[in-house]
């Protein structure tokens, strides 16, 4: 399997995103921002289309445009505090409208299906390097802002009172989400990126550990989800995005079932 260069490239990218997605996803889930990841994943389609239009790297253009929409969400969230879901509708409408216009008008000549569904056949060496750079920058940023991000995840109002520069950090976090989505679209696909961000975290939360252990466990589940999807997609010849999403849900359901059985057994022992 690893005799093929494309498979080695796909494996390296999968390894990187299996580390980055749950780290960002943990903060998103705890802040109840999971749908922002979903909105930005669809917004990245406009970035991919723009990349093909201007003959630049689709990953870089997706990062640039997704970053813009992420910052726009944060700006609009300040304006629509009581109706936060409206910001997602606005961004989705604008970004998907741009993508549909570019693709349907014929100005984008390249087929973008591989970005919608994910593909292990088209990952180039240059894209591996781009993903590695974005992942490294994102991880260093998370490490540098870790205490502030944790405070904002659990108590944003308390963080504001404590003097945390919440607006600045929220904008930086929006860029981190954009980077996470951009590095994932080639392997997982635009349509199911949100599952990779949220589902490993949801699975790890079932164990009810502390924050750090939950984050590490979510990385483990993410690695299991992505690698299973990658290898199964190679064997059956299907897009890795769909298989990864199915695997993520099945593992989540399995963990829920096991934890439920364990809980019932413990309650019986206590009687």
C-alpha cells in the first residue's frame, strides 16, 4: 500500500489532521460552537473555487477565504448577541452563494468533487508541506494561548472579568478553525469535516474525564477514525470522507453503548 507515493502523502496528511482537528474541536464543542465549524467547512468551498479561478493552491485560498468568513462570524456575533445562529445563516448564504456562482458559471473549469468528498489519489507533495506548515502554526498558537482558550471555553464572562482579551483571542481562534478546515478538505472532504472536528470529542466526553485527558483521548479517537477511513477507502475504492464519517459515528455509538452497560452494572453492584 505504501509503495505508492499518493498513499504516503495521504497518510502524512491524515496523521496531521488527526492531531489538529480534535484539539480545535475540543474548544469548539465546549463553547457550543460546533455549528461554526460546519458553517466554515461549507464556506471553504468558495475558497477552493477561488483557488482554481486564480490558479493558486486550493488549500491556501480556502484558508484565506475561510479565515475571512471566520472573522466575519466573530464580528457579526457581537452585533447579533441574542440571535447568534443568524450569523451562521448570513455566512453560509454568502459563501455558498459565491461558490455556486463560480462553479455554475463555468469560470472554474476544474472538477471540485475531490474537495467535496475527499480523495487519497490527488494529495500532492506540495499540499503535504502546506498542511504541515498550517498545522505547526496552529499547534504553536494553541500552546501559546492555552490558558486563555481554556478559560474562554468554560466561562467566557469570567474570562472577560479576569482581563482576558477575549475579542482578540476569539478572532485568533476563528483563524485556527479556518486553518483546521483548510488542511482537512483534501482528505476528508468539505461535506464531512465537521464530523471530524466534533465526533472524536463527543466520543471522548463519554468517559467523563478532566479537560486534558479528554483532549488527549479525542486525539486518539480522531486517529482511529481517520486511519480507518483512509485504509478502508483504499480497499473499497470509495471516497475517504464518507467512510471516515460513518466510522466516527459507529465508534461513538459503540462507546455510548459500552458506557451504558458499564453504568448499569455498577448500579447493580451498589444495590
